[in-house]
C-alpha cells in the first residue's frame, strides 16, 4: 500500500532502485568475467590452439572466409 514500508528514496543516499541497478550490473559483470575466464582456460588446454592453427593452415581460403563471416554474424546476435 502507499505510505507503508521503507521509502524508495531518502535524502541521505541513493534510492533502492539505484542500488538494485548497481547490484544487477555488478552481477552481470561478474558472470561475464567468469565466462571470459573459462573461455581463456579452455583455449589454454594442450593442443587446442595447435589444432586450430593446423586447421587454418590446411583449410582453403574460402572456407576460412566463410567461417569468419559465420563468426561475425553469430557474434552480433549476442
């Protein structure tokens, strides 16, 4: 009901909504950093980069171009 509970905004600090937005943004950053760390660790596995380098060396140029374009399209959707 109106007028019950804690006020959303007080004179001495940020509003509850502002605090929730900051917490939500901080959680999003934490999750993003964790995913990035996992991707880096997966790339550091023995042989992972070697397989990619060998595939790129052996693949025809048009296949590499198509893979690049698919990656760009996939990256823009997120």
